[in-house]
C-alpha cells in the first residue's frame, strides 16, 4: 500500500517534529517525553549494571540487622562509634572513613543524668577519682571528638529546603558572586554535627541526593549553595584531599564542572553528577559493623581503602528508590558515587547532548517524512527499521563504550510518530479506496470479485484502457405487450424479479453489470479484474440465464403473470473499458465496435427465434468446451465485415432435439460442400420434425433465393 503525498499530513508531521526538536534543545518542556527519557535512561543503566566494579578501593561498613542484634539498638553510644573508628583505622588500616550518619544530638546516658546526685553521697576525693576514671562515660561527646580528631574521618550532614538550622557546618568550599552561585542547587537550612562534636569532626560533607519528581534517585549534587557559599558532598570530600571548587566555561559564567584537587569532574549545569550504579544492592563490598568491632575479618581486608559507615537495616530508613532497585541503601549510593569519582567511571551527560538530540530528531524525522509517503509496506518497514537501528546503535555505543547518556526518546518519536501517522493515513486511504470500490462496483461486480479487488485497490483506478473482453446484451421480447397486461406495481415487481435473477447469474459467472436499460441488461467479462477465460464464463452465464428464465416463468405462471422470452447476444474483442461519461455523470462502462456487434447479435435472436447468439469468433474461443451450431453469416448495420452467428447448446435446456442437431450438422455440411439439392432435402426433413422453427423457414427462403450467399460458414 503506497501513500501519495499528502500536504496536510506532511505539514502536521513537520509541526510535530519541530516541537520535538525544541524539546530536545531544552527550549520547550514536554513532561511525557521527559518521563519517557528517564525510563530509557533507567533501562540503559540497568543494562550496564552487571555487578562488575572498576576497582576495589571503596567498601561499606553496614549498620545492618546483625549489628543491631549484636551491639544494640540505634543510636549507639559514642564510645561504640569511637571503637568502630579506631578499629577501622588502627587494626584494619583504612585510608579514610566517612559517616553516612548525622551526629546532630549530644549523648545522654544514665550516668550523666545521675552523677550529681551520686557525688553528693560520696566524699569529694572519691567523686574526683571516679570522675577521672569514668571521664569518657561522663563526657562521651568530648571523648569521641578527641579520639576522632586523631583519625581521617569525614562527617555527614544534610541540607533542608526550610530555614531551620542546627549544628555546626564545616568551612565552606567556595565563595563567589551570586550570579555564578545561581547555577547550583540551593538550600535554606541544614542539620549538622552537634557543636560538642564539631571540633573533633572538622571535615564534613553533605549527604543529600537529588530526588526526581517521580521519586527516583538518579543524581547527586557535588556542591550545594547556602547563602553565598558552596559546600561539598560527602563523596566529593572523601575523594579530595585539598581543593573543591567550581570550574567555569571560559568567560561565559556557565558551570563546566567541579575541581577535586587537580582533577576536573564533569557535571551538568547545576553541579550534579549521575550516580554510577554498578549493580543491584550489595554489589559494592559490604561488611557488618559488628564484625569490624569484634575484629572477625582478616586484618588486610580493608587496608588502604576508603570506607563509608551507614545504615542498611530497613528500620533505620535510609533506603532509596533507584533505577536498579526500589530498595537501594543510601550508603551504597554514596559509596558508588565515591568509587565513580575515584576511578573516573561516572555516567556523563555531555554538554552537546541536547544538540545531538535536536539534530537526530530533525534528520531522522526528515528522512521519515521524505521516504515514508512514497514507500510501499515493505519499504516503509525497511526505512523505519533502518533509522531505528541507526539510532539505537549510536546511542548504545555512546553508553556502553563511552558511558555517555544521549537523548533517545525525541529521536525515537521522530521515527515512530511519522511512521504511525503515515501507516494510519495509508490504512485510512486504503479503507477509503475500498469503500470507493464497494460504492463503484458493489452493485455491478460479484462480492467475491470485490473482495479480491480490495486486496490491492491501487490496481483499480478506474482509468479507461483497451482490453480484450466479452460483452453481453440481454433483452425481453414483446415486453410492450407484457407491460400492457399488468398494473404498474405488478410490472415493477416482475421486472425487479427478472433483473435480480439475471444479475445473480451474471455475478455467479464472474461478470460485471454495465447497466440496466429498461428491461435490458448489459454486462461484460474481463474487467475490472482480468479474466483469461472471460469468453467461456460469459457464454456459460448466457446459458445459465436462459435456464433461470425457465424457472422464473414457472413462478410467474403460478402468480398469473405473463410468460417472458429473452434473447441474448454476445461478442468478444478489444474494447475500451473504464470510468467514462460527461463532466456531469460518469460510469464504469465499455465502448467499441465489439460492443455494437454484441447488441446487433441480440437483435438477431428475434429474427432467427433462438435464445442465444454468439459471434463465430466467440464460438471458436469456447470450443470444444461448449458445442455451438453455425446459424448464419450476416452483414450487420454499420460494419463492413460480416459476422458469423452461432448458437451455443445447453444439455440441460436443449433448444434442438438430438435428431435435429444431427440433421442440422448434415445440412451445414451439405451447404459447405455446395450440395444445394441435398441441403433442400435435409431442410424438408428438419421442417417436418419441427414446423414451428422460424430458422427453417428463413433457410428455405434463402436457399430458394439464388442471390443469397450469407448462409453457411464454420465457427
């Protein structure tokens, strides 16, 4: 099925492509397309999350269910946390440790709460001695800060969108003009390390991930703005030993990335990076905090690694929804980000990605608009499939080989939407053509032929052409007398019954009704569908029509209606067929000399008083399947060449008896051999058997007329 160029369709599709291009450039927000793009990115992230790590440099110390069962419920005493840190740095030799927990409150234990009352009961010297012995328990925050100060520990804190602020923030990482700071994610408040602990944990990073509006965590900002300063994330702080600062794109004032010491980390325009999900939960090396405290692991397990301590127990509510899992520990997202920063394996959204999306959308969409309207079904599949394969190959290579996330949905829609539009338009056009075929041919062509035409309606455009066809004319004899004998309503009923029956027989033999001319029927074979056996089908239809007429007359007799007689003439030859007529009215019809001959043959059936006459050319075409008797050779009006007349015989409705047929053959043989007297004798025998035959009288008159030369011939 081909779709011809449709200006309106192309205009609509081009407008849609323009909208997609503007969206790809970021100049127009289309929420559904944005969500689809997220899903496509998530699918690529899941496909690449094979569990393979780029290096063994980061580990997670999990506050898991086993730790809670062994150590006790959360929050743990400061002494326990201090022991955990001492063991990690002293016994296991970790390079650095980070806290994916916020120590926002001071510790209050029962000894602190009852110490004053206890001292009042003891001598002053005993109270002083006990205070020195129990110093860590009486001042747990100070003791923890003192022990943590000797270790390379990065604390955690969080920012909030409201103005509430608690705890002590670390020193900011960068100060700058408000115009540049406007690029970054902004916060109004925070919850940070308690003042009693801040002296022991001067180095800290925020824990905030970026949560998209669908509730999925995909990004993490490296820097967040508070007031006129920038603060670094926990992962950035752990990956850096010195400087953390923004990198600007030339003099444009646009953000180009974040510098961690001597390395530039590419970010988006707001200082965010994609979290590198290397696999499902527990892909990164994870060890229970209880196992660390109890020193159950080999001492070299964590040597020179950076560890992050955080909660994985579901009850501690640090579980996030991510592209790889709806239940992903927040501490593992931090650890994966840290590993990505250390190994330079972060997913990238290059600055030129919108331009790629716009160009891919424009070029692929233009290709679809250019090729699809003129392509057939198979070609349209090939063009759309090739464009889709090219897009998927480019985007897939960029992701799996280079870790570049390129736009996919807008270019994909630029392929899919024009394809669907033109396919639907083609289906609509095909349906319209089918309806037109039904409207044009439904009353004139058998339903099975219409069904075949609907398979490929483009072949039947109604355009006039020359074809070899067979045409039929059928007319009632003495119809004027019949019309006078019946009232108008009965006459209309009779004619309708007659035309319906004749049409059914024509359709049953694959013929096409040309028109009804009063009580006459005109039909042809070989169009609109080609029919290599049109001659045989047409003659068989003529014989079937005469048999049907016999059945109709029985019914008419039972109703008291007059009996009908019908003559049928057929001829084959080249004729013009197609949609022809005036600018006011047109019809699918046939024209040509062959049509006129068939009409003349129908008229000759009255002269010879035979039911069907076919031309000698048509008789040759149907022999030997249908036996034909030569009747005569006549000169029809308006035609120089004489026409041979033949009578097709029907075994089911014999017009001549077997004896008459044999005698007729002998008569024709005598005429052909020039035996004039023998022919007269044979004719006398035939007349004696059927004196009512008009054709015998015609032949006798012709034989007695010495100048007559039209009798005789072979089919």
